[in-house]
C-alpha cells in the first residue's frame, strides 16, 4: 500500500503518470477516490497525485491535529517526500481551503490553485452555529445525519449512486475529522488572499445548496490572479457530477499555470 509518513502519521496516496504535476485534495470525510474521473483523464499526460488526508480513507486516524493548519502542514510535508514541486493544487470544499493556504505559505513550490466549490469564508456568514449543530448531530446519530445531509451536496440531476458512495466513504473515515467543522467556523481566507501569487481558478456549481457561488466569486475577485467559472448544472460536487467540464477547466488551469510568470510577479 502506498503510504508516506509525515508529521508522525501515515498518509495514503496514489501517484501515477508523468508530466506537469497535479495534487488533488478531497473534501470533508471522503477520499482521493472522489477524483477518479480527473485522475483517469489527466494521468495520460501529467503526473497525478491524490491523497487521503489525515482521518480519511486509508490514512491514519489520529485523535489530534484534525485542523486546517495541521492538514496544510501535512500536505506541504507530503510534497517534500514526493518531490512534488511546481504542482497545480486542486481542492474540493474544505480541501480547497487547504490548497489556497498551502499556496500562500509556499508559493515557490506551487504552480497554481483550483478551488472547486471551496468553503472559503462561508462559515463566517452566520453559519458557525449550524456547523456546531451539525457536529452534535453527527455525534448523536451519524448514519441518519449523513443520510439526510450528503444527498443535498449534489444537484437534482446527479446520479443517486454518487451520494450513496460518498456516504460510504465518510463512514469509512474516522470520527475525529468532525473537529474540522468547529475549526472551519472561524476560517476566513479573505484576510490573506491578497498574498496569493499564483494563478487561481475558482470553479463553483451554480446549484450548490451548501456554499453559495458568491463565496467563490468574492475570493476570485480578491485573488491577484483569480478567475471564476460557474458550472450551471452542478451542485457542490461538480468534479463528480460534470467531470468532463471540470477536466477541461483543469487542463486550462494547467496551461495557464505553465505560462504564468514566477510567483514573485
């Protein structure tokens, strides 16, 4: 099994293909499998890495360190282990927050960022109480909470099997990741986004019932090299609902990152 030990924990990852590197970061509770459609497309001519971040999928499930800061540290450490410099970081939901923060911390090691329905500053928009209530609900009846919540992540035309598989992935992950729902409540990337020196594409499903498209729009406007692209017929998981559209955008982002000047520009 391909595991790398970073910061005292083992992270499961996949690493295939050759060419310009791409690192995929999944959303809360899922795993690198969420990017299967992107891996299949991009691995033909790029080096493609996915990772199950701490507490998720096939990685270790430590009781501590389940925070945004610790996950970003894990990602940068994994990039060291894999010699993954100059990568395009692609993150979904809270994984997009990891990607943006990693790029701000280490701009010389990142070629660009793609945020897919990123959580951004959404928790600060009166949602802190909702996130705390969700954490309580998960602790009380995890199965029923996930069964009612996860289908809402997808647009009305999405294959129901996508929600079912997502629920299975979350159940296979550890419960310690629920700490992220509390940690994320105070996260606001608007304070530092002006420091982002690499191209940043913000992709957002118009039908996302979890995070308003306006969040990505505001972040794209704040990023020095930001751009917004809305996918009209997708919800919170456009990479799974409309993979061809997202794959085309990723290839555009890769070309843009390669053509862009250095991070100091």
